[in-house]
C-alpha cells in the first residue's frame, strides 16, 4: 500500500478539513504531517460546525486511527482544550489519537517571541497567527527544540529551563512587555495532561500500517503557496506544506506516495500580508467574502478575496505531483453573471503563464478570461447531472487548463454537500 496525500493548492483555507472528513471512510489511518495550531480545519455535519487545529480531520469517524506526525508542532494548551471539547461531544479521542514522539512542542516563550517579532516589523509584518509556529520551527532547525518524547525523560525540566532562558535573552532585545507566569502555569499543567496521551514512534507505525495493507491518508495544513521553500516568500508559513512535506513529516519514502489530491477554491483567498495578484479590493471582492463567509477559522480575520489564479494553480500542481483535484465553494460564485480566470501575468513587460520568482503587485498584472457564471442555488444539489451547464463548462475549462482531472465538487460546507465526479478527465 501507498500513502495518499491531501493538501491545499492556494494560500490555505481551501476546505481540506471537510474533504478529509468526507473521504475518511475510504482510509484506516489519517495522519497530519506539518503545521500546528495555526491550522483551522472546519468540518460541518448534523448542523454543527467543528474547527480542528492540531487533531486530524478523521477524528469524528469510529474505528479510524488519527496520527499527529513528527512534522507537526504542538501547543499543549490548545491541544488539551481541543481534546476536552471533543470528549464533551462524546468522541472517543484516546483510543484513536496517536502522537509522534518526535513532534516538537510550542512553549509559551515561542508565542511571546512571535508577537515581539511581528510588533517590531510594524507595517512590514508577515501576518503571523501569533501561535508561536515560526519560533518553534526555528528552534527545531537550530537543534534547540523540545519534543513530545522529552516530557517522559528525567531531564525534561532542565531542558525546558535552558530553552526558556535562551528565549528570555532573545526577548530582552525587543521593546516588548510580557507576563510569562500565567502562561507558563497553564502550559505546565497541559504538559502533565499530555503524559496521559498515547505516544508512538510514528514513522514505524505508518510504515507498518502500510505493510499490513492499511490505507493511509496524509493530511496537510495551510496551502502550497505558503510553503517555506516554494511559497510567496517571505509571506509564508514555517514548514513544507507540499507533498514532499509528507515524506519528512511522517517518515514515508518518496516511492511510497500514491494519489495526491489537491484542493482549491473556485476562486482565491488569502489571510494576512503578502502578494495576491488577483485580489479584488472592490465590491466584487466584498461580495465573494460575504457569500463565502471568508473569515479565518483560527484567527477570525477577514480573508482577502479574488478570482482564480491559473498560473499559480498550475505551479502548485507541478511541485506537488497532483493526480486529482477537488474544487470547493462552487456555490459561492452563484449569482455572478460573469466570472473571471487569470490565465497569464504581465510580468516586467512580458506575457507569461507561470509563477515567477516575485509576484509583488508592482511587478505582476493579471490577465483575465471572462466566463459565463451561474445563478442557481447549488447547495441542495446531489449529482453532477443537476449542476447548471455553465458550472459544468467551468469545471471542464479548468480541467483543460490545469491538465488534471477534477474528481470532487463541493457545493456547501456540510459533508453531505459534496458531489463525486464520475466522468473526470482520464
């Protein structure tokens, strides 16, 4: 067996959580491979909306194992609250949730460093979620980090104090006031709680599961255009959000990757700072935001909205090796007589159809193609045969441009509002 990978192809918020929840019945193990509580994977069913930050999106399905891999960074406080909420709902979390010993811990001082750094940047801030993600990954690559496995070792307190002291020295260089004591108290209590969780050597677990014929789905967080290497640097996250990140974040060899499912919205959004060539800073952008309820699941910040960007999507498909696509939020574009797709950029006086090194708006001008919109309410539709012809034409248009089949179309937030596409392009 091979590991299938599901990830976002834009700047995050593509609807990964919902689609993982929908296809989880086809798998035995769901494994998160990167990111941290800056993720906000939204699932909706039975009239209730659920937002997961650290825990994989297969947790609501019985008899499915959910693994938090070594590539994930974990805030014990946020994790405890997330688990407590699931337990209150009657979810049997402890029997089906496993954590890698090698996953790194977010300390209270990591969050302070995150906030201090953003404050100092002023108008040039990255748009961090202030969850301490970046400083935690910096300590990981700097070989200073604390891992889950450390909390079971005798020298944990000494390691923690040493790292905390290092962070205090770093914070002294900022004009930044803080009170660590209450944060630290709650964090240490949450560490005690984490000692009751099931901790594994996840790389062995995942590979043994594959050997045993189990089907594994690797769940990504954020989006490909936020990848630390291939995203719109420096306005990116601190981990590899692409397919390659599943290899390093779970301990899976490249030749063990199977299907790569890329998720994208029928339009485009972005949270926080950074370039966004197709952004609509007008009434149309506001209309998309209102119709799509485009506010961050983790931060609550309004998302910037724009038309779909095909050069960026083709780039994301290429670097991920995407084998099939899922389009979400088709319902949001109902009532637009005309919709637009960016097919090229005018870049430094040249017409190009690929993502260049720098997509700053002063260098890049999107070139659009107009397409016929649809006015029908899609949210109650159950099959491809019921879709308006103009939407079917849009799907076919995108398949031809992206040279990749669209196998699922989402027409609403609920897990039932998901239409499989049987006649996808071969």
